C-alpha cells in the first residue's frame, strides 16, 4: 500500500497556518457549535450524516424543541420521532437516534458516554461519529475523517494521485492535529474542505479510493421508503392501501419487508404501522 507523504515540520506548520487563517475570516456559524451539550452535538452529527448542512440548519432547532434532552427522546413514540424527522430522509437515522436515547437512559443513566468504545456500541454510531462527538463535545484529540477533511488533504497532499486510501489520509490527520484545541481545529478543517470546490471548481474527493457517487433520488428505493413511512405516519394500513401510496410500485412488498426487519414498522392484524 502506498504510504502518505513524509512531510517536514515546515510543511505541517504551513498547512495549519493556512487552515487557521481561512477559519478566522470564513468560518461557518452553526448552532451546534455554540453548545458543549453532548446530546445536542450527537443529534447534529446523526443529522449531518448524508444530509446537506442547509437542510440540517432547518430541522435541528425543530427537533431539539420537541426533544430537548435525551430523556424526552427516549420516552417518545417512534411515530412522533419520525414525524419530526420528516423531510430529512434516511429514516433509519431517526430510528437509531431513538434506540440510542433509550440505551443511554437505561445503561448510562442519561449521560452520553465519553469513551470511543462505549460510543461505538450505540446504535447508528460508527468510528467517525464517535470521534466527532469526542472532539466536539469533550474537546478530545481524536483522529477521524469525513468528506470535507478528506477533500482538504487530497487537495493539498495527493494532487497527482488516484485511489487515495483513508488510511493514508488518517496518518496525515494525526500529524496535523492541534491536540490543544481539537474542537476548533476540526471546525476549521471541515470549513476549509467544504469551501474548496468553490475555489477549484472540482471535487478532489473523486481521487479517493472510497469515492461513491450518490445515486439519483427520483425513482430510488430511498424515495419509495420515504413515501411509505409518510403514508403510515399516524395510522395502520393494509397492503392494498399502501400500494395506492406507492402508486402500485412492484417493489412495495420488498420495501415493507426491509422496513419491518429494520424495526421501523410492524405488521399486526393484517395491517402495517410504524413500530
């Protein structure tokens, strides 16, 4: 496997200075950056998975108004959580948040766990989310990667490379990390990476070994899943009724089975309803 480039200390210092300078005059203002509340930060991180920041900025305050703390989310019915989540897409994240809240209340006395190991045992939390929560909520010097971080490092250090692996980038992330202020450093790094396409008119992430172009939403299973969840919001429905909602899409039964397996819906007395 190709190794990440060896860098003299001057290159590291230069890169850090560029990132901090950009952040000083162009850092983004976001509500989840104005809190140290681990629950609110965790909610923002789950919302930001595969969703544009502009959409999360709309939904985040609405979600927290209805579920202001981990206890209120844990005790609310899933149907209510999905109703508030509507418009965000990827409803599995709403289910994960709900199950996560229940687990934190029952197993951690309502406190968001601080260790990476315990965080990764929560539903819907992977290496990135665990690292981000530790950095943003607890200012821990974690090493992690997401799309904007990936873009920034590829743009600067892998200009002529293709198939760049995340392991190579993570090695550099660790070298560049401001261990005294990881929270602000990651804010700065992400903001810089998000801004890069506006300058370069290209997406450096296409050079990543892990790059996947998002499929078209129209006509996708994601769209069909969303239609069914919205149609079931608040009432149980028979299969013929659901087929009307899905415009008799031949994939309807298949999607219902998947949603049932995931725990988003249940089937009782010949009717489907939200779990």
